[in-house]
C-alpha cells in the first residue's frame, strides 16, 4: 500500500472502513492549509456515515480555497442537493459548468439539484444530457423514468427511457427490476410478475431478480414457486442478510413460521442493526408466540402520540398548519405516486424537507424536537433495536411530505433506513376518520404480504391536524384507505441516533 495517507484512506473507503478513513482525514482536512483531495475525501467519508451537514462545511471550504476547481463546485453541489438545498445546488453546479465540467456525473448532480429546486422541466433536460453522455447508465435512467411517471403517469413513456438504456448496453437486471416496479405502480402487478419470472429464468445468477420474481410469485399466491426461487437464492448466497430476510418472508407465507424466525435470527447475526430483518423477525415471533414479539412491539412504550405546540411566530396552531399546508402544497409538483414507495393514489415530495428555507417548514422541525426527545426518554430500557440504540440525541435522516387523494393509502411497510419513524398530520380526511372501518387511520402490526396464520393490525391511531405519531422504524404501519372526497396531507421523517 502507498505511504500517502490519502491513498490509504481511499483504500479503506473502498472497503467501507469509514471510522478508519475519518481518523486519517480529520487532521488533514482540519489543517490550516488542507489539500483539495483531503477536503474532498473527508467530506465523502462524512457523507458516507450520514453526517452531511458537517460534510457541507468542508465542501464549502474547498470552493473557498480552490475556487477555480470545477470538481470542488461539483462536490459542493452534490452535498447541497443531498441536503435538499436545491437552488443553491443548481447555482454551485452552474459554477462548475462555467469552469469546464461537462461530464455525465456533473449533469446527474444538476438533474437532482433541479428536482430539489422544483424545476422539473430543467431536471428532465439535465437527465437527457446525462444519458447523451452515458446512455447505458441505469441509475440515471431509473431516476428519469420515475420523474416521467410521477409527472405524467405515462407508463409507455417511462418504459421507453429504460428501453433506450437497455439498447445502449445498460445492465439488464437492474433495468428489468425498475421496469417491474413501474408496472406494479401503474396497477399491473401481473405484467410485473411475468416479466420478473422470465428474467429470473434467463438470469438465475442475478440474485436480486430471483428474489423479486419470488416475491411476485408470493403475491400472486404461487407459494411453491416463491419457495423454489428463494431456495435458489439461498443456495447461491447462503449468508446474505437480504436473502435470509426473503426466506423468512416466504416461510411465513408457507405456514412455516418457526423456519421463518430461524432465518431472520440467522440474518441478524450477520446484520444486527438491519431494520428489515427485525421487522420480519417480529412478525415470525408473533406467528409462533415467541416472546421476542412483545419485546419489539410494546405499543404502550414504543408508539407515541403527541399534539405539537404552536410554533413561535404564529398566533394559533390552526394558523400555523394553514401556512404549513400552503408551503407543502407548493412543493407537491407530481401527479402520480412514485414507483418504489408505499403510497398509492397520491404524490410525494422527492427531496429532504430539512433543506427547505420556507419559514413554516423550518418551524416544523423545531416544533417536533421536544416530542422526539420526550419519546426517546420515555421508551424505557431494553435490549431491542429501538431502546438499546438510544444515545440521548438524534438527527433527521430523511423527511418528506405525502398528499393522498380520495382512495389513497399507504401499503403496510416499515423504514429500513431509520431508527424512529413518524407520521405528522397537516390535513386529515375528517369525515372518513369517523367511519366504522377507521378510514384514514394509521394502523400498526399488519405485514403487507400473506402470512399463515393471518396477522391483522393490532393497534390504530386516529389522526388529527397537528398530531405527531412516533414509532420504531422496524414496526409495520400503513394507512386504512379512505373513500371520502377529501385529501390527507402529512409529513414523515426518519430519525437516527447520534
């Protein structure tokens, strides 16, 4: 290995040994006259561990010290975009272009920055520039296809983006997975399942495809085929947490809950903080009566319901929520739900709300700080992945808004990237909430796929404007569909311990 500490840091970064990278780069980046490379690598490592706000400081320092470097402006734009500062990201990337940048990666940063800034026409043009330079880039094709789908609801146009990428030599497995998600989002799960089944047959070494085909078979009720495909995946990568998680899902559907719990526990031995594995371990434990379930689904301690206080600057909570609704409606630019999220019949914002400069949105994160801290302190002691990870502090890892139309709902899901998750209600379908079916209520405990025995929701919370619900990210939650001619406007975020 090279004696250059930054070469060593790069090698460690490639191996995912982030604490060691930070140990090397911190003194180099903090030097009174740091090198461009030291600043860039330190910021990259900080972003990799989720410390984006800290990374921004070093990217800004790089543009101040190396203002004629297009790469420095590119890096700054990427971090600003990650944080949801869309307009600033567009400005930074424009500076990079003026300094000579013109590659696919930079145009990709510009596309995401334009999305965050609300300039969807500009974003589409930037995506085209990426694909002009790198037509086989599947990640960009997937992003662009989803923007097309959410803006216009045109499955044919979105599919054409993916097909052009495939014809240019893009990786077929990744593109087929994206296409299947689009078909499902468009209300054609059978077409998605047929596509995945054929793809898995032709590419049995593409484990993600095999598992997706198995999941589709499960959802169609072909449990024998789902198990056959799951066993193929397990044979190829028997210690993969993702594969073991998938095996747990399939065995639950097959009525083999003991086996499901065994697979989930095995996966957790490899990935002890994996929220998805905890979610399915809890489901399997519930099916067999294992005490693990009660530890993980302690609704009294773990699901908190808080009505926020009126933020400073507003005379009443009603006035504040009216301003918040106006701000959120202004950034709901899409007409159709995303292809890869849990909501149906609605729209979702696609950048971090923590980056917004709107006063009402900024006030929201101040208003929820007190209930978050109260909830963390009140969960009590425990060895479960919610209580055992408490540090007394947190950061918001992601934040977005959802607007549901009549008939809208969230499929039951959990948040694999979070620790504590949330639902905050800005506008609610009030006449629906009083129905016997609890239309529009948030429900907990019901998995989204078939299980044997059936496991219905156990806990419900009635929404109301100004109400915040907090719960562990591994906990199944969804929305009871509502049929009244009303809308439902929410903010959701994930918090992680720091």
